[in-house]
């Protein structure tokens, strides 16, 4: 507990917390949400600041960017990469990215509010609810053009699971520029790796995203920038548009939290938004694949399921709306030693997939934030023992390996960034239980 608090102290930059120094020197959207969930146990003031500080970056159309860039006298590499100012809705006084991340903010705000007394809670929710309404309205207005109740992401980074093989398979099929094919065919990865900062300065190569995948991700980001992050324009000819199962599961849960917060402060949500919320709860059914008995993300354009089983396929448990028989199937998968019950669970990709790689980033390694969401969900599904077992294994991996970014799904070897904020914060939350 003390070590975890120390990490959050070190990574604190005034009103917000960076994920880890060196490799992640800015503020990230869902990281700050997980961080606040830990902070609320011992410094609920700072937890509120953490979430309010996210709102600094909100675009005038309601969008919450996945990164708020740290202010420097000279523009940083990230500012050149993103150039959010190309979009007329980006804010003037803070530099941001041009995409979003899983919408867990409403849920985090709700949880922080639970630690406040009634008047303080009302005051905090009154600050958050109007901006959350704008964010959720933006999500459903801009990212659900067919009015299906399903949100579309434009980049794997928006899923929070950067190099998830399910998502990368879509880019590889629809958008594989010839020059990247040449890099791959001629094994020029070594050259391309020279320019990488994450592996050069911070982390071993075999633990990070593979280089060709990294090139594809950055190239896709440039395509979004070329379209000035304008959703309508991107939808016209998307290189990547996916109804992501993790993103939508989290959105559904947050929709409910937003409703509960609004009720607390007697605010009414717009009817249009309420209709979307209701539709979203039914629409998740379209992501169920009866043949394999699993939920999958779906390609927006082709409407085909992306049949590659990742930890995102389990997150409907966290949505709080799926039928009991479906939930049982997902829980069986969590218990299955051939799929998700590894020695150090829960692997980010099912062990049954050829792409599974126990120590590589979102390609198999286990992460504390997805474990935390699943532990929460398992308790709600009355799977007390399984929740407890996962909680124990998660805390054991951190206790033995340190407050690291992710862990080898078999050996529990600690991997990635050191002193990683959401691992610290969610460990605090798990210990508080
Ligand atoms: C990586 C993760 C993403 C996280 C970010 C900052 O990009 O994939 O989920 O938000 O790092 O920690």
C-alpha cells in the first residue's frame, strides 16, 4: 500500500498524474480514471482533481481526447504528431491528441463520489455531469452514424489496447501500405526500430508492439490527422472503423453511472441520449457470435465479427447488461486453462490464439486494469471465489514483481514501465477491499 502511494506521489504533476515517467510523460484519459479510483481511498480531494483535470482538454464538440500533452516552452514530438489544432473544435489553451479512449470517466466519477458526504458529492457531480453529458452525446452522435447503439473506434489506440491482434488484423487487411510491406518482407524492422523511443530508452523490444504493427499504427494516425479528426469525413472512407467490444461494454456501464449521478443532482439527461443508452444495451447482442459462443468486435464497414479472442471479449461481463447464460459462457472461458486461465491471469489474448505471446504488451501479457474490471464484474455476477482468486493472483504478481505496467501471463515476470500509476492505484483499490 505504501509503495503504491509512493508511486502516485512521484507521478503527480499538480492536478493530475502521469502514467509513468520517461515513457509516458503526459496525461492519459483512462489512466487518470483508474488513478482516481485508487486515490479516492486516501485523498478524495486529489481524486476529484484528477478527474476534473481531464475536462481541461475537452473539445468544444464534447470529445475527450485520449492524451493531454504536458506543456513545454517548445512544441514536443507529440504535438507535431497530433496537431489537434487542425480541428476547429480543439481547445486553444491545451494541446491534446485527436482521438479518444474507453469512456470509463463517468464510472470513475461515480465511484469517487461514493467516498464523499452528500453535499460534497452533489457539488462534485454537478461539476462532472454536464461535461459527461456532452462527452456521451458526442460519442453517440459522432461515432454511431447508423444509429445502431454501437460506438465505432477509428484507431486501435482508442480501445486502450494498442496492439491488440484482433484490431491489427483489420488494419492489415484494409490498410497495409506498400512501404510497410517492403519493411516486413525485407526484414528491415531492425532499421525501423532504431527510431523508436519506447524500446531504445525504456523497454525491451520483445515486450513491446512489433515494429511492423507500430508502423501501421502511426501511419493510420497520420490518415486521421489528414482528415483533421473529422468523424463524418473519416466515416466516408474509413481505413479502420471497428465497433469495439471492450469500448462498448465500458460505455454501457458508464451510461448507467452517468444516469445515477444525474439523478443525484436532479439533472435530466436529453431524451435523445436516453434513447441511445437504451438502444446500446440491446445492441451489444449484435456483437455475440453464436457459432463460437463469444462476443467479438465487429468491423463497421463489413459488419463481420473479428473472430480473435482477446480480453476485450470478456468485458461484456463488466457492462452489467448481458443475459445470464452468456455471462456463464464468459466465466467458463475465464476458468478454462486453454483460453484465459493462465498461471498469471488474465492474458490480454486468449492462449488458444496463434497470436498469443505471453510477454508482449496487449498481445498476451496480463494487465491490472482489465483484471480490475473483471474482478468487479465477477463480484456482481456472484462469482465470489473466482473474483477472490483473481484478486489474490493480481496482488501477488504486483507484490512479487513490483508496480509494473504488465506481467508475463505464464511466469508473472514483471514487464514494461516501472512505477506505473494505474497498477499502483488499482492495487490500492484491491487492497482496500
Ligand atoms: C499505452 C496503453 C494505453 C495507456 C497508455 C498510457 O498506450 O496501451 O492503454 O493508456 O499506454 O499508460
